C-alpha cells in the first residue's frame, strides 16, 4: 500500500483535519515483478541457447565443413531449439497458473489409467525399465491433461536424474480416502541444502554430475502448482547418491453416496 496524508486547514477550529489516502499497489507491483522476471529470463535463459543456435547456423552457412561435423552441429541446433521451446512453454504454463488464469476441467478421472499411460510412454524412450505397481481403477477428481503433465514431469525427472540406473518404480495405491502415487528412482538424489528450494522456479541443483542434464528448473514448480490446485500434497524423500521418491497424494473420488454404483439417469 501507499499512504498519502493531507492536512486540511480548518478555518473554524484552527486545528487541521487529516485526510489519509491508502492506495493498493498490489496489481501494479505484481505487473512490475512479472516484467522484471521476464527481463531476467530473457537475458539469462533465452539468450544462451539462442546464441548457440545462431553461432552454429552461421558456421553451417558460411564455412565448408565435413558432412559428419555438419550433422553434429545440426543436432546441437535441434537440441537447443527444443530447449528454447520447452522453456517458453513451461514459462507460459506457470505464468498462467500463478496468475490464476489457468482453468481446470475437473472431472472424475481414472488415475490408474493416467499413471499407467504416462509410465508406458516412457518405456520405449530410455534405457530404464519402469516397474509398475498400480492398483486398478483408482478414481480422483482431476483435470486429466494437467494430471498427465504432473506424472510426465515426475517420471521424466526420475529417468533424467538416474543416468546410471536401469529401472524406476511407479506405484499407485489407495490409502483410505486418498490416492498415493510414488515415483522412485535410484539415481543422483538431492543434496540436503537443495531440498527446501526444490519447488522454486528456475531452481536447479548445480553440480558437476548434473551439468550435462538438460532442463529448465520449472518442472517441479509446475507440478507443485497443479497438485496444490487439486488440493493435493506433493512431497519427496531423497538421499544423495541413493535416489529419490516423489509422492503425490490426492483425495479419491467417491460414489459411496450411491452405494458404490454409478447410476446413469437418462431423460
Ligand atoms: P529441471 O528442468 O531442471 O529438471 P525441475 O523443476 O523438474 O527442473 O527440477 C529442479 C531440480 O531438482 C533439477 O534441476 C534437479 O537438480 C532436481 N531434481 C528433480 N527431480 C530429481 C530427481 N528425481 N532426482 C534428483 N534430482 C532431482
């Protein structure tokens, strides 16, 4: 808030009256903050991959280089352009969620099917085997696309941050009135001092064994936003060098008021 105080002389009493004006600057400040954040992202996060793309494009266009090298350069360009595209998409997703503009299509959703689909999509893409322990037909109230994004981000992290392991474990069980999804890996783990910052935007653990692993630092911030919007909880256990388990807890959707049966009423 901004506070203005005006003294108004009172001709009769000879003591002034005071006018206090409070101005709510929340929305202006939020807009300023968003602008600053955007400028800092453009300067750090976007310029680096863009410079790489332009540098390699220039070499390809203006110099004679061997075919093999050309292919290598093009692969780098493709990787960096992909990174830029992911960064922009993640950033816009998160901005929409944080500003409350994201709408969620909440429907009764079969979480077992969502988790299984995402885990199976990852089967073919990497060297890890996904061990699945999924209780069938666990229903929750959720936005199916956003919940798919949650599972995708957690499973892709489990794979990315366990480069030397050959499996990940994905579990879904019903725990009284909750559905609990666990994504476990046997990889790098998370250092103690990083744990409290892990869900912050753009935060990435920066040490030598992770420098080669691509990412935007937005994946877990997005997961947290989505899980919070579903009134769920997100937590993790991790030990450095041993691996991590990320856990999402959501209330199950219940049709118990109908005696456990879904009744379809036609008119
Ligand atoms: P990123 O795009 O960097 O993967 P995230 O927001 O998904 O961004 O994760 C933030 C950071 O948390 C990562 O950079 C990584 O260091 C750490 N992290 C996330 N998941 C795991 C995991 N399963 N094992 C180890 N570290 C992880």
